[in-house]
């Protein structure tokens, strides 16, 4: 049989069957009629077994396989509620099976539980539906559900008691629609559950509304995210502007303070003996949390390079300071030039061709950064990276052959590279004992912290320094190194510099105990072989724990036929720079500086001259101080 959809609509018949017909029909657990004064109550008074009003003694039917228990109570008469309409027996009729609508009750938790119970019971006998047996779930073509045995008996009874010849017209107990035994459809299901269609539609509507609300919320969230991103960009730009203004403000404050402390004769001072040293500007090169350690001047243009490191990251590069316009904020040449701290830097001395910045780093590489081509400055670009196989500590260019450069490493060796083939070193001077006369000439494992190349007519000499001594490298790698400083002295070298115009080298030492430093000035020239002679020793009563570098450089004063030399060294105790001047003879007393103590320790000093402009710079952890020499 074809399955029909279940309908919960209830229609009432105006002519219910008589009570005598119903009493003669045996049903499962047949109920007694409702007393006249019972009203809409679902628990009418039970009829006594000895009630004289009883008109029949038919045996009450009960579910198959069940036995009546002691104190068995008969359920109330037929009462059905569907879709919010309640059905009860009309006492004015003679048929207990005639349902009629009553006044709907207020929904409560008890009524909901009752509805749930009625939705799974047969509306004829009020017994629960079963999935097997004679009382299994069945429906008529109208869709109403009954127990199979009950509806069969109902239709059989109605068809035999009405109409001519005992074949009356049977109908559905719920909706009074005509029905026959052939209209009975057995339903097969694993379980029976009544579903409130109106509630389902209501929930579906709510679900659709919530879906629309969710879509609108997601659209609003995406729009808010876009606005947040735009605002973050604006905040980032404003922060960059604030940082630039803050640096400019700090520079102006420092300049204002220095102007108040300078002597009044600076601009009108005539060139004379001794020279006048004036603080020009203080330039911030590193923000808070960053650091600077190394300086390098460009010999052919007014540019200064300072190392810039972020200790907690891999951003280690060089910052560019424009000497001609120190108010301009420094810029970085490349964001990630090295992955570890830079320990040495120098710009190639050639004026023509491509000019490079050579840097040696603790990341075991040296980098060549192109700065200009044929005298025209270009955007900095990494040209080559030189493999060192050890930590880089220092570097220098050959002043004669500008294709050669030298790099000192932490293992005590020196590597020579040719720019025409940077894949491997051209020469390597390693720490060897072969040919050494005794252990005192062995350079040891101390890192090479300084390199100076002394030019000669045919071939120059490479002079290097570590913490033990100052050495001259042999012409051929593998031969012994020549020690240039006195052996057996209780001091260690921490800096070496050289000026080719003056033919002077300067080496700085600290005595054992660290409370005194000494600066030795040497005459260093190549005349077939290296001529190295001590000309001046300057003792300074100041500790040296920061290993700050010193520098010697020279310039040609106006209206003078002789070059003048300046030697600059850091006085760690007062955080200042001492400067000594000399031509043929070096003065024993430092020159007076119109300067104030630096707020931080000083790590490097470098000199520069180009034409009539002469200056030197000192580097602290975050700033560069520029001094004019007049």
C-alpha cells in the first residue's frame, strides 16, 4: 500500500455513533464513559464494579502478552489533543467515541509532557503503539495513526452496524472520513517519534534569520578588519615621523648645549699652531636597543659609515652619515648586510672605477658593497661575499693594488682576496710555528684585530696586530712572521692605525692590570724593506676595558709646506677623546677640545680630510660626534 502523509487536523462529525453500538464493540482496555460532571478533567471518577448503571460486562482488552496487575486502574475515556486542540467525550451523545473540541488550555510543562505521551499512543485504546504484533502502527488514507488491531475492529464494527444489510459506512475516528479495511496501511519504522511541524518551521525560520545575521556580522567584521589595517598603517607612519622628529629634537638639544660650551673664537680662528678642534654636530645613528662599534670614512666624498646592529636579531649593517648635512637622519645601506656583528670596515681608496665598502663580520664572511661607479654615487648594492671559514675581526685595502684586500680572522690568520676572483682567498697567512726562532714570535690564537698596509715602490708590507704583539707578514705565506714591538713587555695591544701621507703608525697598548695605557708612534716606511722605528711613547693614566680604537691621520694646513699629523685616542675614564698634534716631533700634551663628556662610552675614532676640510669623528653606542680641525 502507498504511504500517505500524516495529518494532524481534526474535524468533528455531527452524528456520532450510539453508545449501545460502542458498548457491544470489544476494545483494548476499554474505558468507561466520562461522568456528566467531569468537565474537561483528564482523570474522571472510576465506575465501581457493582455500579447498577453498568450496561455490559464485556471483557476489557489489554496489550498482548500483558496480564492485569493487582490494583489495576482503568485509564480515562477517549481524549485526544492534536495541534493545540483537545478532544474529549461529549456526554450528551450516546457514543463515547464521538470527540468534540474543548477550550484550549494554557501550555505548561505538565501539558507538554501529556502531549508527548498522547503523540505515541493509539487514540482508540490509549495504549502505546508497537512496532510488531497485532497492535503495530498503522494509518488510514487520511493519514491518522492507530493501532492496527484497534482500527480493524473499529472499521469492522462500524461497517456491520450501519446501513442496509448490516454493511454500513465506516469512517476514521479522528476526521470522520470514509474508510474501509483496504485503507489500512501498516507502517514500518525503527522508532516512533512525534514531531511538531510548526515548531520545526519556526526553528527553521529562526535558523535562516540567524544565518543572515551571521553573514552581516562577518561582513561587518571584514570591514572592521580592513579599517584596522588602514589605521595600523597610519599609526606606523606617524610613529616613524615621531621617531624622526625625536631624533632631530635630540640633535638640536645637544647642539644647543654644545654651542653654549664652545669658546667664542671658533669661526674666526686663524690657522696656527696648535690647531683648534671644534665640535660640529652630534648625529644619532642607532635607536634604543641597537648599537654601533665601527667607523669608516669615504676618502673621496663627505660620507661616514657606522656599523648598526640589533643584538636580538640578524640585522647587522652600516648606517650612512652625510657629513655635509649632519642634520639629515642616517640611512641604512642594506637591511641584512650581515647576520652577526660587524668588527671591521673600510672604503676602497681608488677614486676611479667602482668603489667598495669592505666589511668583516662575526658571521664568518666579508662583504663587498658597491658605493659608486666612475666617481658617481649609486644605490648601495651587495657585489660579493667573501668566505672566511672563521670569525672576521678586521679588514683593510691595499693602497697600491686596489683589487687586493685583507681580512683578519679570530684564529690568528690573515686572508688576502682578489676582487677578480672572490670564491677563495688568494693567499692565507695562518698561525704557524715553521721557521719561528722561539715561541715568543708565534702570533698564537689571538684574533687579528687591526691591519695596516704600508705602500712601497715595488711591493708593500702588511702589518697586523693581535693582543700579543704587532707583526709584519712575510712575502710568502708559510714563512715566519716578523715581530715589530718589543718582546717580553707586560702589555697587550688593542689598536693599530697607519697614515701613508705622514708615514706614521700608531699602536695602543694597555698595561697588565688595566689601569694605564700607552700609545706608541712609529716611523714606518718601505725602502726595499720595512723601516719601523719608535719615535714617541705617550703614557696615559686611564683604564682601557672597552678596547676603543685609536687613529692617526694627517692633513696639509693652509700656507704651510709640511703635513701635520693628529693622533686621537679615547680616554675611557672621562668618556672623551685626547688629541695630540705633530709634524717632525709630536707634542707630549694633548690639544684642548671645546667638548663635553659623552653620555656613553666611546668605541672608535677616525680622521678624514678632503681639500681644505679636515675633521675627525668619535663613535659611541648610539651617536657620532663630528669635530672640525681648524
